[in-house]
């Protein structure tokens, strides 16, 4: 698995800075690589398509793996980030925060061994196996970003595990969706998928100085169903 730095090193700083103006990239919190769905994916006897691909080809994308492990929330984050990322050609716009490899592009191919290795390291602000590669990749990314490049965190800002290390690096360029405050993971996932379907971006605001805790917002209203016009069509025949 290639580190983020290998995706950033080919361009000169001047050109990258100019090309990243008015661009947007996303940092996604990871799925739980030690949970039940991760065990299902890594089960050598599993018969569903993704597990068979992982077992026979030896690789699937990290985005695919975490989407299966997490379900609705990560699928929503990945779909939303892919829909609204705006980066120069060749630069990854969707990066996943990992427990031991820093920031990894969602399209990067991963192996069973790497997925198991993620489960061995906790997302812990005191664990250097997590913090060292995250800070290193964050600094490399920040060096390519101008003030016109927003870095949107799709993950918890109510805890220290991401913000403590990312905010000092990206400062006011580190944003998050205001609509996330007070919502649980399932609600966030549903909201993200709905906004993708509507092609409507959320309100991204700076993490610095933001309200990180809040009351639970109203439940998402059921999506509007298209009007049934079959009767009109029948009567017109």
C-alpha cells in the first residue's frame, strides 16, 4: 500500500499550490477493522463476492473494505466525498485516516494482511504508531495546499482522536459538516447519501472555534417519492 506522500511528491510546490486553489478534499474516519463485519470479510470460508475477491485476487480497495465493515455510515462518507471532492488531476481527493499508515487514498488496493494490521493498532492520541504517520502525512498534504484548499473531516470532532493532530496542521482550512453536530452515525450516513442523491452539498464550517456538541436534531424526513402518474398514462392511451 502506497503512502500518501508518494501521491504528492511528483509535482513542484509552486505548481501544486497554484493548482489546488479553490479545491476541496476529504479526510474520512476509518471503519472498525476488528469488528464482526471485518471478521466476516476476512473469513477464509466466506462465500460473498467481496470476500471471494479479497481471497482470490489478494486485494480490494480500502474504500470497498471499510464500506463493508462499517455499513451505512462509511458508505455515506465515501459516496459524499467522491461526489464533492475537487482536486487537480492525479491528486487524491478522498483520504482515509488509518490506525498505522497515516492518510491513505480510498482507491488504494489493500490486502488481508494490511486489514488485519489495522486492527492491531488503536486510534489513540497517545499511541505513536497511530500519531506519527498521521502527522507526517498531514504535514505533507498541508505543504501542497494553498489557503484556497479546504480539508473536510468526515468523522468525529467531539473527541480528540482526529482533531488534536489535524487542527494544528490545517488550522482554519480544516472544516466539517455543521449538520453532523448531534447526529449519530446512522443518521449521518443517511444524510450524506441523501445529499449525494440530491447533488446538494452540506454546510462545511471551520473546526476551530466550532460547537462540537449539540442537541439531537430532528430525524430525517422520509425522502419524497415521485408522483404516480401511471393513471394519467393509462387514461391517455
